[in-house]
């Protein structure tokens, strides 16, 4: 299961952590993992094109995205990403879990 931890403070996104594998299908054929990867990659690349210091990320065992900017565009793009993760969770509850922390 992919576990996504969303940390907010004062209704501003601060940190997103992704851990695990969806286990929907074999590696390379897993549509849930592919969806999560596409959403994450598109969002990160979009933010970096607009404001390269708005975020930083690390990918080792976990993927950790830290949000350094409270500007409206960055926050809306992160909100959109998280909303899409919640939609995936509704369709694939055995494969993805999104948890929010304030």
C-alpha cells in the first residue's frame, strides 16, 4: 500500500511524504503506482518551473516533498495534487491511503 502523509500548518501545506508500493499489480504494470507517480512528477515539475526554491524533495526509500513557499500558485498546485491522491484513494482503498496532519 502507498501511504501518503500530508502535513499542514495554518492551512498551508508544509510537507508531503510518500511511502510504499500500491501492490495493485506487478512492478511496471501497476496503474495505481503509475497514477501516483504521474501526479507527483507533474506537480513537482510544474512548481519548479514557476519557482525553483518553492520546494525541495528527497527520494530514497521514501519520497519527501517539503514546501517552502506559501505563495498562492504553489499552494494551489499542492492542493490539486493532494485532491487527486484522495480521488485515487476512493477508487483504490486497498492500495493507497492518504492521511492529513495539522
